[in-house]
C-alpha cells in the first residue's frame, strides 16, 4: 500500500509491518523515514541491523541466506537493502517478489530505491512491493510549495512567519531541503516560540544557496543537469576562477575512476569506496554516478580537465569557462531523464 511520508509516524505508532519500500531521490525525506523506522524497530526489540548495497556483482542469495539464518544476539532483526540503480536484475526481482509475498520471519526489511521510472513501475517486482508492502514515495518539494513546507516545519517547533519571510528562506535554500531543515532547526534554537521577525531571520539564515565548486561536483555526480547549469552560472557571476572550480571536480573524479576500475575488475565496490576514502554520506552519490557513467567517460573527463587546466593557465588558447561548462553539463546529462521525458545521451 502507498503511504504518504507525512503519515509514517502515525502508521508506526500502530506497529511495524514486515516490509517498507522507500523510493525517490529526496535525501532529507529518505533520511527522516529511515530514522523513524529504525527508531521504532530499536524500541520494539530489533537489536540487530544489517545493511546491504546492491551493485553489479551483488549476490542475491545473501538475502535468502539472511532470512534462513538466525542471530546469536537478536531474535528480531532489521535488514536494509539499498539498490542505488533501481534495477534489481532478474535474480533480485525474484527475491523482492518473494519477500513481498512471503516476508522473512522475525525480520523487518527496508528496500531503498531511487526514483523508479514508469517502465519499472509496471514490472512484477515493483507491483508486488507496491501491493503487498508499505510504499513511501519520497518526492522533491516543488519550488512553489516550498514556503508552505517551511511554514509547516516552523509550526512543528511552535514558530510562525509571514509570507515575505517564508519566501526569503525558500529563496536562500534554493530548493535544498536539507539546507532548509538545518536553517529551520537553527531558528528554533535561536528564537522562542511565536512569530519570527524577518529582521531576525535575515540575520540568522546563512546564504546557503551560495554556489561553490563542491556543490557543482555533487550536482554533476547526481546527474542533475539543471542544477549543474545554475551553479555554473552562479560561480561565474561570483567571479570564481576556473582553476578553483576544477580542483574539487578532480578530487571527486579521481576516486570515482579508481572505484569504477575496481568495479570493472569484479572487485567489491563497497571495499573500493573505503579504500578511496569516500565518506559515508557521499557513497549513495558515488553509487548513482557509477551506475550512469562508464569508465571510458570518466577517464575522458579527467583528461579533459587536465587540458582545461592548461587553458586556464594560459598555456593553450581557449575559453576555460566554456570548456568547464560543456564538460560538466555533458557528464550530468548522461543517462538521465529530463523533464521532457527524453533520456540523456550515453
């Protein structure tokens, strides 16, 4: 059954269901839903949590074996299955259908998916999950609805703001719900319950929409072409130097190339990420980039960055900003589906 994320807390107060499915690309909603289920599971005696990430070489028998095994330390267990690509494959489809139709004994399963395209939504495995399990669709908040979303969050901490103030906060966070959440929490710490004055909000809310090259790298890896273009334009408008933009891109692409090479050799991706020192909060982003981008494309991007570096330093002729823009937009649109419904070039 489909359950709106905002109704999850009420649902959990009535007890846990055997299988939950979180699908969508909104990180704050995913984090909050995961935290809510984990918290109730812990308080209900689920003392052991196992997390599995599905990559190209994942063996789905691990899930079957988990269900058939018992734990020495916990009678009830939580199993999280993260599928960053949204493509479980033939074996995974069978396992997911089986879990939906016959849940694992003494186990609560959370299946974590990105936004699933319309074709996969018609598949047997997705249909089984939707009909037999609790499905939460984690959608981004449209810009026009963001002020209302902020108002509801403020109300939960007994604070209010007028429309001008809500619009100001929405403009500052530029659609980033994690940033909005942080700023709202900060307002709750700084000011008492009641109506917030816009002067106080302006004084406390940082300009979290300020562009930096790390945001650019994250947008590129996420395949968000529209945000990539906005950040590129913002960086140019703020007078950022091309070299300062390229270095963070290299810091992201170099480990990504090493991980992709390990994946191509059949090595474990999670281990490769650990060796490449990818932070935990970036691993989902890297997984999405690995699913979209080929080794050839990543190596070509690094080679192109080296050429752009020479251009920026005046060693060869050309427009460094133009080349950076072309490269970033090209990487961001690979394999992504635009709002018009057309798939980006591969």
